[in-house]
């Protein structure tokens, strides 16, 4: 297969160095060699995000980002308590759906896609529902490329004594995220977006002080149990067969991230998105979002009159680029161009030319 430049928000193009890491020796997941890789990934995650291992810990899970999300949502709510879900896109909606599947009591603050949540409504819901225990928010709503007000929601959650859970699956590594200021207790992410690894492993970084509460919550799933993955990994074990080769590449991707530094990666993504957005403007394309904070890694654009997403996708693919459709009710009116991952200068030069060819014609 030819090389495609992936302009979808993950899985992303990875470096040759990360790809080569897949080829390390086959290994049994119950051997010391694998546990060393697992330990290193958990340690390097904290190092990359400058987190003190005295206060923060991680659980790795083999699965997509949703596996870590569902594992965390399913494992953090005490019996009889409610979760407050802030929903302004497909991924906020996904948290709400997970809560429903587990028959959790749920309060939902829904806003239009592309709009920031109403913080007054969030506060009112917290006042009205003292049995809410967990507040859940998506950091970067990948549906539209909107950055939600993590710090403001975190401070509201804490003012009312709640646990704060953040889906930063498309955020960590690509967007500013201050663990301290956000006061987040649980942050969920995946290897294959801004971390620049392969799909197949995801993780939750969380506060150690949560462990004793987690231990008292009855297990609601055999596989998707944050506490049991953690307990096993702490004891140099794994409850189930992990994605061994994906873990090799994940560790390599973390080495790259630590060398580049999170700040510089964020800056790199920011610079590319700025260049791309200037180009989109030149070409008369209009952004779907306005008046809200934009992410560094995805731009949602209105489909130009007379162009279908399918025809655009086909033309870009013929030139070696994969663009991404709008989701849900934006499917026929919006398309998305992401700039996560290993995108080189020469990819960008070629992309500029293709953008001109497609949108000037
Ligand atoms: C914010 C957010 N949450 C959850 C997911 C789901 O991740 P996955 O498709 O890896 O299960 C995504 C995927 O794009 C996402 O962007």
C-alpha cells in the first residue's frame, strides 16, 4: 500500500522509529521483558506530563480510546451516585451513552455542537443534584475541534466536592492541559493520537488518592475495570493478554514525546494548524466554529457549495491524503482536516498544492 498522509484525528502517521519498534522480538506477556516495557510506559507517561508519581498513577488497557473511557466511567462511580455529563459533541454523548449502558443515575448538560457549555447550568445542576459524585467533560471535542473550558469546569466540580473525569483522548500531547489547575482526578487518553503511537492501547492517568475509593466500588465489568488493571500492573502483572507489539511502539513514542517535550509538540501542532487555517481562508473555505477556543489539531470546515464529502475525499486520496468526514448531523455539511502526528514539511508543501488544485478548480 502507498503511504498516505493521515489528516484524520487518529490513528496518526507515526515516525519510522516508532514503526521499527513493532519489530522487536516476539515476547510472552507474562515474561519479565514485557513487564519491564509495561513499567516503562507507565513511568514515562508521568514523566512526559511532568506528574509526580507520589500523587499520580496510571492504568494501561489494550483496546481503543473508548475502552479506557468506558473502563474509567464504569469504575469511578459509587453505588447509588450520579454522574453529571457535559455534552457538546459526539464524545460527550458517548460518555452519556456509557452511563446509560451501566444504568447509572445521570444528569446531562447538553449544548449545541460547536458551543461552549453553559457554566451556570452546570453549577445549577450541581446545586440541584447533591447525589452527583462524578463530573465528566471532554477536553478536545473532536467532533468540531472545540476546546472545552476544563479549568473552569474543574473548579466548579471541586467547589461542590465532586470527582472530575476528563476525556482527553484527542487532547493530551496536542493541547495545553494543566493537571494541577484543572484539578482533574481521572484523565483518559490513547496511544494513537497526539502521543503518536499505534492504535491498540489506551490509558488513564489518575490521582493515587482515588485508589481506596475505587477499591470499594463493586466491579461492573470483568475486562473494563480500572482498579483491577491497576492492581495487576502495580504487581508487575497483567490481568489479560496485552497488545505486546503495540506496547513496544508506545514506549518508543513516549521516548520521542519526552525528547520533543509536550510544550514543543503542542507548539508544532499549533504552528501547522495556523498555517493550514490561513490557507483555508485564502481558498475561501469557512470554519465551522466561531467565537470558541479552537484546538491545535483539527479544523472543521463547511463543505463548499456543490462539493460532496465523497468527491473531496476521493480527490485527496488520489493524491495521497486522507481527510475526514463530519460526524452525526454534520455529515453532509462539514468535513475535517486534522494535523496530528508525524506530518513532515514536504507533506505540508504537497498538501498546500493539493488544497489549491481541489478548491481553486
Ligand atoms: C474525544 C474522543 N473521545 C473518545 C474517542 C474514541 O476513541 P476510539 O475511537 O479510539 O475508541 C475519540 C476518538 O476520536 C475522541 O476523539
